[in-house]
C-alpha cells in the first residue's frame, strides 16, 4: 500500500464522519417528533407583557415540556410536550399555581 492510497482512505473516512453524525442526529429529531403533542391554552389573568415570562417559566418547569410559547396579545400559550410524561391537566395546574388559570383552547377539542 502506498502512502498515497493510505491518504485517500483516510480522507474518505474523514468525509464519512459528518455524514454518520448527521444521520444519527436526524433519527433523534424524528424520535422527538413522534413523542410530541401540541396544545394551545387560553390564559387568564394576563395583565401585562411580563406575565408571559412567568407563564413560560411555569410551563417549562413541568417535566416533559419541550417548548412553551406565550403570546400576550392573544393571551394564549402554545405548549409542545411529551404526552407520555405530562398532559394538559398538569400544564394547567402549573400555570394556575403561578397565578394564571387556563383552559384548553376550543380548537383542540
Ligand atoms: Cu404581568
């Protein structure tokens, strides 16, 4: 084996590594999607723009919550969560404890 062929084999290996990493990353993203559910909550007691940070923090503190977005203008919270770890009742309990009772937005029913 010449030095040149060793170099070519090494180059091919180095080029393949990012592909392997990308593939495994793509698989984990799909797995997250399969165990995700999104709901929208109608929030009560939102009186100012800062309230959304309090609500967001309360939602993110619930185990299984992957993403929480709160919109002050519409007074709605959109939550993405793992349905095997939590549910809408637990999410509403968390916001209620923080001072913001909520109901599941009707379009989810
Ligand atoms: Cu406020």
